C-alpha cells in the first residue's frame, strides 16, 4: 500500500501518541502556517511532507 500524501487527525494522533483533539490543534496550526505561505489547505488534514518537516525526529 502506498503512503498517504495527507494525514488525518487519527494518523497524527497515532504517530505522536497524543489525543485526537490535540492532533486537530497541531493540524490547525500547521495548516495556518501553510495558508500564510499561500497554499490551499483542507481542514482536518495536513501534508505528510510538511508534517514530517516540522516534527522533530520524523523520518526524512
């Protein structure tokens, strides 16, 4: 199965071992950053590449 391009709150929650509501807060913050850079974002999802670039210790 191919890797997802976008992560959901459940994916972020599992990846970081945090609650789903906290994962939504992180996604919201990352999407605000992307929006400020001129990117189109989708509520409740975040680009895997951007997420991994912002999370310390994430796979490159």
